C-alpha cells in the first residue's frame, strides 16, 4: 500500500463546467494544498471517464498527489490510478482490493461501526464517514452524527475522514474527534478561487487533526 496523506481530500464534480475550466479548477485546488484527489463522475461513459481521468492524473502527478477513482475499478486500472473508492452500494471492498492489488489505495464509505469494521477486515486503507451536513452534490446522502463518527474513529486503526457539506466555517463540529482529514466537494469546486479555498480549508483542518 502506498503512503498517503488524507488531511485535505478533494472530491471533484465536473457538473456545469467545460473540461478546460474543470481541469483548471482541479489544478488550482492542488496548488492550494489538496493532499488526496478523487475523481467522481456518475454520468460519463467509460470512454469519457477514462479520457478525463488520464488528464486529471497527469495534473495530479505534477503535485505528487494520489488520484483516487470513485466507484470504477476498471477506470482506475485503465489509467493506473493510485486507488479507488467504493461506496455502500458499489463493489464490495474485498473485491476491489482483490482487483486493485495490495499496492493500491482502497477507500470505503461507511456510516456505522459494524460497516467500518467490515471494510477494515476486507482491506480498506481509509474510510469516509458522513454526511455530517446536508450536501448539494448529486449523490444520495444520509446524515451521520458526530458521535457515530467518533465511535468509528475509535474502532478502527486506519484513517477516517469526515465528509458531507463541510466548509471552513462549519468544521468546528469536528473538534475533539480523532479524524485524519476532511473530504470536501463544493467548498473547493464551487469556490470563486479554488486555490485560496483549498489553502484556507487545509489550515482550518489542521486545527482539528489529532
């Protein structure tokens, strides 16, 4: 397994952006200090997903930031991405681990301690837990309490990231919870200045990382 820093985990959303604008925003976020990058595309064809992933991967490599592909192990393998992330309704963690191999990063979304322990047993390298707040992204979200987040952090030895509607003004709710980082989408993707937004988020996140 590769070493990685999950402290500022940026999940992309290309909705309403041209490819040029999207890639520009991704690079600005990387310049601002993003430490882990996930490409999430729900509506592209496999060919389109691979084409965009190759372009994003090229940019990410310039900043030595691992690229995680959401859901699609085939796309991750096709471009030799550093990892894949699977949600509750996606491929089982054990299957993703088997296909990706031991040297790649496999992340999982979990909302309960039993699910977190199951993902750990199946080979997950990190967990995303949430949604802490309602989100504006086009994915189904179920809110997760900070008490559950804390319980999951205390139950597993791998990094746990909070996700869901987080921004620099509302992450105080995470104080005292032993998270390893935060996952954000809109707080960077929709920012007027993605680079500055990433820089500010990273600074705020560092206040809470134990």
